[in-house]
């Protein structure tokens, strides 16, 4: 945290004291007992089929009926200042109220949808994305493009391959139609997040392929509206009657995404009228590698002659797509149950960046050096004057990238097909001989490239370097994670599973197997491009699939500690104590504020739906509002909020009859899901619980209470 941000937080805290603040964290007792649970054997009996199940199973192994819970017991108030965690398993997902699941895999390069109808085993993939009702043959094997075409008034014209094709139509209005492609990676600067180690800010605007900027929310909401429209059309075309309120929507996101990015997707999905807050659990935000794990399990179940995972086995799921490389390690704990062994990890190392590098190579080659203020970049001019053929060139780059290393060729050159119009344009606008220009070009210390009227051929060594720029960081981080967790993964980790479009690359497979075989067995999904969406459509039906996760950060609240507690904390300095000590006018005791009250520590295992609760008291008798600041840190128990990342602010008015001496209120964190839930409870005349959702407004982060 910068000094400016720290000063801003101090100002916020100081300003809020007049309105009422929370500085004392107390302990309370909270527990659940599962229905039918045998306290002696650790088993529970299904209320439907009466089969006995292990205590840790969340659903019946026989009929998949979820465990049920007894009513929530009352919370008992205990002495203040004892900072201990209370934990419980609370089921949040509820699929019994829905007749259909629609999963949207909103990828960087391509988008797909899967539909799971209640009572049916198979997931139906939506392959017809065109308004004409004619199936695009390419979409049977691949996703439709994540491309949105809008008019100048930001009205949707088309989505997917249809948008790509319509934009290239000769009768279109180039000045008024806006094409957005691969805009998911522009949601936030994921590369910047990994380079500078700071929270990324959602971009306010996205730029169309023809250079026009539009607000980010307009583009994403437009794309999500189109996805909903296609799903509804699918039901009509197939004579399927579905009440929209009975549809559960699932949107996949990379596991490495920030809370901000995930929350914005959820918010925009609501604005696109995909889900309603009045219908519990109508929208699930799920993590892509976890969906891929589900799909892999289902494939094994259907094909017993393939590799079969056993209870206790660990596998590394590598979801390698166009934008991100997303990895997570799971251990099989039961039938369709896994737990996370190490927190998900990855980075911006998808195949899309290879395309960007090749586009940069074209840009460097076909630029006229000038003594004027700027060079003449002919690629930009070609894009502006020949948009149709520019898109054709991008398609040719993608095709060449996908086929690279099919024949294991490592010497000589590998070519990219050139549109006829591109060659004519460059011949007319570049004074130099194009063959000599390309032959003399050097990039990443590699030369030997060739050009003729049909192809630009880059050396195979350069192609390998372009791939290695993305593959090397993947292997490096994999090695670091494996070494750091060697004590828990030794003799357990047996498999590496590959899914995602980039995982189909022959060169990537070659590099990974060269590095990790024969220590690990590689398992390839049957349809790696659709693994995530198929798994997502099934994951909601089996909510207990992920039984626990590893927390990536330490989460907690801004709080005050009794001065003796602060002095006993190894990370709270005397300097901090002297600057932040104060007298509480309720107890007349000395406290230290700006302390970090931990709810869960980094690298700790949390059960899905696990609740951690702390109780808080007033700082002053005159306080009118209970205010809590939510923080996260990369340290374990950081002690103070200095240098930590502030996620948001919770403000709840105290009831008029709130007794400053006897009463307190409670903050509950629900961990283990893909997004953190926070609830606030104030004990006054009646027991009231408010759910708090973190809402993000382009970097301005705050928390709202919802009754």
C-alpha cells in the first residue's frame, strides 16, 4: 500500500469515528450438526434412500441427495477481546429449485454455451450462433469467436463468427459499425498485475478493432445479453419449455482472476438481466480449471478403458487457453469429490500473446523509417483501408500458429499465408524490395526469414522462441509450486491433465512432456476446447465436487486490540502502538487501532461454505453506525493494516435499543466458494442478518448491506 493510500485509509477511519466505529473483536460460538449424522461413527444417513455415507461426503453416494442441516442455533455471547475463529459448513448452492442449467464459457478467443436439462445426463452444446439459424460448421469443433458487432448507438448487431463475417461484408458501414474481439483480456490488465504485484483496476473503456472506444460495461453487457438471447432461441427451436426463473446460469472465469474482475462479471450479468438477486443461487461464478476437472471425471466414468483416477491420487489440472494459463492441483477424496491441494496459480501466458507478437513483427517489418516526428506504420494504414483483408490476415496467423510443429520441424522456415490485397498494398506503399526487407529483418536475435507474394515465412527458431516466451513461465511456475509443496505432493501427484485451446498445440505438448515425463502421466481431455463449458454445466448439479480450497490471501478486518494484546503481537511495533493508541469510553481501557483482525490466513485450507465469525463491540457510546473495513494481505497474520489491500467498507446503523455494554454485532466470512461472502448481524430487539456483497466501480471499492 502506498503512503498516499495509507493516509487516505487513516482519513477514512478518522472521519468515521464520529459516526461510529468498531474496534473490539469478540468471540462467539456457532456450530451445525448434520441431519442423520451418527456422532459415534462419523457417518450420516440419507433421508431419501437411507444409505449410510461418510461424514465428509456432501451428497449421498447412491442418490446424490444433499445433506440437510438442522436449524441454526442461537449465538452465545462470550467475553470480549478473545480473537478465536468459529467454523461451520453452510451449503450455499441449491440446484433443486431449477429445471435447467445454462453455462457460458466466455473465453478470450472463443465463447461456448452448454445446456443441462434436469433429468438428462448429456450436456447439449449450442453450436448455432447465427441469426439465420444455419449452423456454422466450424463451431462444431471450435467455439464461436468472442466477437461483438455493434452499431454506432451501441446496439447489438451480431456475436461470434457471424459478427466477424458481417464486419467483413462489402456493404457494411465501416465508420459506424464497431467490432470488439478478444475483449475479455482487456477486462483488466492481467499482465500488469503479475509484473508489478498490485491490484489491477478494471478498465473504463475498451477499444474496438477499428479504434473506437466504448465503455467496458456496454461491451460486456451486450455480449452477455446475446448469450441469453441465443439460449432462449435454442429452447424455442427445440420445443423445450423453460421458465426463465427456473434457469440457473453459470459463468466461467479464470481461477487467477481478481475478486474485482469476478465481481464485475457478476454485476454485468445482472445488468444483462441474466439473473435476478431475488432468486437465490440463480447465478454461479465458477472457476475454469475446476469445471475442467469435473469434465475429466465424467469422461473417465463413461470410458472405463482409459486412465482412471483413484481415491488419494493427485493430478495437476492445466487449463491453457488463449488468454491465461490456469493451474490447480486436486486430490481425489471420494466419488466425484476432490479437494484443492495447492492454491490455483498461473498467469497471462495464453496463446493469444503469440498472435500479438506476430502482429508486432508485421508492424515492425512494414514500417517506413522517417526523419519526421513519427515513422509511417503501413500495417495501421492497411487495417484502416482494407479491414476485411486485415481480418483475413489475422485468421491466417491463427491457423499457422495452431499447426506449428505438426511435423516436428525445428529448422528452416514456417509460413503464414498472405492475402493478395496485402501484398499489393505493401508493394505499392513500401519503396524497398519486400523480399530483401524481410530477409534482413531480425527479431529476438533470429533472422533467415523469407517473403514472396503468397507467404511470409518466419524461421522455425523464431517460432519456437515465440512459443517459449509463454511456455517457459508456465514450466517455471509449475516447478516452483511443485518444489514448494513437495512434502504434501510427494508420491501423490501422478497425473498432468491438459485442457483448453492452447493445450492442443503440438509444440506445447512436446515441451511439457519433454520436461515432466516419465515422472507424471499426461491425460488429455477428449474435447479440450469444450472441457470447461461441459464441466460447468455439470458442476452446478454436483455442488460437493470441490470439498475444500486453499486460501490465496489472508483476509480480515480493521480492528482495535487491547494494548496488552497488541504488545504481545510480534508484528505490531511499539511505534505503531504509540501512534494509534486510544481510550475506549465504554470500558475506560486503552486500545490500539489500525490492527488487522484475521479471519483466515493465507495457504489455509477452508471447506466449501465454511464460515468464520467474529463479534464486535462499539468503540464509543455515542456511535450511530457500525463500520468495518475489509482487508486482505499476502502475509500470514500481518498484525496491522499498513501495507495491506483494502477491499471495501461495511456500514450498518445500530438499532436504537443497542446496548453499548451488553450487545455486539457479528461479521461472518463464508469461504471456500469462488467468491467471498460476507454477512453482518446486529443483535438488538431481534436477530437480523444482512448479506454484504463486495461491489466494484472501476477501482472504487465499497460494501453495501442488503437486508
